[in-house]
C-alpha cells in the first residue's frame, strides 16, 4: 500500500499512465542512474530536436491533403520552437473512420501509435475538488476523443514517414469517403 502510494505520488499522482488519481503528485521520477544516462544524452538533444522538427515538417506537408478527409494535424504556431516529442493528429467526425479503427488499421500494418491524455485533466479524480465536470471544457473533451499520436523519433527516416502517411491515406480516402462527398 505504502509503496503503491509512493510510486503514484512521484508520477503526478498517476496509478497508471495518463490516469491521475487522488491525491495529485509531482514529477519525481529522476533517479541517479537516469541522471547519469541523461548527462550522456544531453549533448545530442539539439540534433535530435532538429531531426524531429524536420520529420514533423514532412508529416505536415504530406498529411495536408488528408485534412479534407477529416484527418487534421495539430499545428504549431510558426516560430514557437516546438520540439515535437509527439506528432499529433485529430481524427475528426468528418473522417470516414473513427480513431480506434484507424489505430487498429495502423497496428495491423505494424505502425505503433498512441493516445496521450485520453481523459482531460479537469475530469481526472485528482482534480475533482476544483469543481469542474463534463461540459466545462468542451474543446479539451472533444480533443481527448480525437487525438492520435503518430510515430516520431530522431532516427526515423523520410521513407518511414511516407509509409505512415500512405497507410493513413489508404483508410481515410477510401471509395466510401468519395461516395459520401458526392452525395452531399
């Protein structure tokens, strides 16, 4: 019991990834070994950030045509210095497929994705005392149901980005999508 509580408190109060419980905790996960590894990795950070940035720009360019099919990249305001530790798209209601089905389609092609922050902060048990409930932050609630993180890491190649985008396009630009558009 005490060990479980200590693990939870050191990780924002989360009993499991992205699910915050009572009480709210802090980010205290850095131990001596992790600090030593970080000390070795830190000199590479700028290069890795640049690599992710360039891959994100490639995703932006290649995913742009899919926006009309309801798959919309979450954009960064120019000049804001995004490091793209995640590359997130929205699978909106305009998309012919829902997020779960799209994630399964990508998994079948051996493309790993993630759903980060599936429950908005204001709906987490750790923040119930603030008095916010469903409907208080409708945009956050909608985004929590739409967002999907695509693969992005410094060693990723442009060909791998192409493969992800091609696999996405196969499913979101199906003939059913074209038929639906011609009916409306």
